[in-house]
C-alpha cells in the first residue's frame, strides 16, 4: 500500500472486506514528543476470503500495537504490529503439525 492517505484507506478496505464487523477498541494511548503509541483490541468475524483462504465464519480477538510519528499534524511514519499468529489460530487457518 502506498505510504499516504490512500494507502491507509486501502488498508482499511482490505480488512473490512474479510471482516465486515471489524471493531477496533483503543485500550491505551500514550503520546510523547512527535510519537503516539496505542494498544488496541481488534475483534471481528471472518466473512470473506482472507490471505487466499475461504471464510470460516469464526470470530477473533487480538491485540494490535500501533506507533505513529507526526509532523505538522500529519502522520509521516507508522509502525503496526498485529498478533497475526493468534488471528490465524483463532480462525483455524494454521497448518496442522
């Protein structure tokens, strides 16, 4: 995704399609200088293909950490870490041993 507003919109659409009921809850947010850190809980139900896998109709709850750096009131850098291993496990999409 491009590193601009259109990229953010594209990222949201890419999550809203497989998880139309996606809900993000900010649990904690900290700001210092030009950066913010947020601990977020993401919840949703797998209703359309995701990462090439068919929908499972299973629900998930994961933690996401987002860090943003701002310049002139705009986000200029973003780092996001979602617990994708937990997400794939809850959706039943991990390979069996």
